[in-house]
């Protein structure tokens, strides 16, 4: 345990910087059902164009809904339908911060005979209680499925708009939060694509192999499996 402490302290310092306060994110336009949750509140409020959002806030879209945000650097970010995203996830993180987060997850998984409880690294995301029935647009009453689908759609939006380190961190958080999500390897496939986009060959191949191990017999999953095999052959 003693040997872990300096590393853990360094990771806590850097990971804490991911959530520092920053200029507001602005809702530019929206269509359909879009809601906002402020800070640690559980209640969702109707979003509106011109609304300013802080790192502690969360935005959610219903089915057939979209929202366009103006990011802190003046850029544009589009969140598609049936997705949820913490505003803090829009602060572009560095590859160093990403790898420190991934390292912190591995440290958490190291068992030691002297520890009675697992070591936990602080999470920069806002923590909320369990979702209430009817609390979110389009919420499904089938356990955790609505949550991980919405969160993974948010992570895919990060990937699609080239927030590759952010997408990797978000996907790892979702996989840790929903270890039994039956996604047919989709989240690992997007991890592979994000790592490949960062030219991290080893991590990309590992993620693609994990996606193959979790693939299903439906057409979309098989298309991803074929793409994963092609990527592995290309990267080796």
C-alpha cells in the first residue's frame, strides 16, 4: 500500500483538474425534448436556447431530439437523440490525463492483504441517486438499460466529434458502472476506434478483441465484428 500512495496522490491531483470550473457552455439550439439537471439535483428541467450550463450540470435528450452547444473555446458540439452527457465531459482532456485515469482504475483493482476495502479514486462526474421512474425523457423500465444506452450515446457523440481522450474515459466509466450491459461489444468497439485515432495500437487491438468476445448474432453487431477484425489485421 505504501508504494501506491505517491502514484495515487499524483493521479488525484491531475484528475481533480479535469473538473475545474471554467467558462459556461451555452445551449445554441435544440429540437424535441431536451432537459437539464443542475448540479447534484435529481430533478430535470426543460432546456431552452441561450441557457448557460456549468461543469456540474448534465444535459439529456429524448428520442428524436437534438441539442447544439457552444463550448468554452467557441466551438460547437451536437448531442443527438436519447443521450446524456455531463457538461464536465466537454472539457477536452489531454492524453496524459486520460492515461492517469486509466491507471487509477487499474490501481483500484489491485488487491492487497492489508486493505479491508478497495481503494477508490475520486470521480470528476457529478454523482446522483438512482433514476426515478418517469424522471427522464423516454426512460425505460428495464433496469439499467436506459442508463447505459443514454450514457453510451453521449460517449459516442464525444468520439464522433473527435474528443477521443474524453470518449475513452467516458466509455471506461460506463463499463465500470454497468458491468453487465448487454451491448454486443459496441462500447469496446468504440474504445478501439478512439485508441486507434490516437495511434495507441496496443490499446486499440485489446479493445477490438474485447468487442469481438462480446459480439452478438445480429446484423449490426456482426458488421462491427467484421470491422474489428479488419482493424486488428491492419494494426498488427
